[in-house]
């Protein structure tokens, strides 16, 4: 299902021109207009899902094989030295367009990009409490 006011739905379904690098029945992958590095690509589902929590299971199952196909082409053709997969859910996590999308960011030696977080620490008791909360 598409959402009429969603720009990524329009891009994914070919209503707005894009620099498409891959397309199949579920996804369109396009070059990011504000790239972190050369080749920075977004994989967009053709059906709308706000985020990972709303992504249908069949899309989730097809996503990683799709990312592998595109990443392999990046490695072979762009000669990147590595690759980041980035997927944000919710504004607090950095999501700026509320349509699920996966960033494939080719990495090059000395590209100047930093993607990461400040590592924290927890006691064994805190880790165990967190683990129990996750598993229920």
C-alpha cells in the first residue's frame, strides 16, 4: 500500500525521477541526494511502512539479499574499502523521512566520515536486568 503524501513512496514507485541503481517488484534503490560518500544508496520499499516496526515480513526477508546484490556491485565497480548499513527508526534515532529505508554507504580509506556512537558501560547486574527486559 502506498501513502499519497509520502515522497519516498513516489520515488519508489517511479512517480518522481531518481537515480535508480536497482529495482525489483518490492524495492527501488536510488542514489542519496545528500551522499555521505560516492555511491551512497537508499533502498526504498515500494509499499509504505513508516519504519522497521511496520515493515511487512516478506519485505524484511527480501531486504538483506537485495542489499547484498547492490553492495557486491558497489565493491566490484566502485572499489570501496568497506560498507555501512544504516537504518534509523523514529526522529530520536535520526529518521528524517517516515518511510522505511536502508542506507548503503560505501566506505573509502580516508573518506572523512564517522558513523558510530560513544560506547557506554554497564555492570553485570545492569546487563542482566536489560537482558531480562528484552526477553520478557
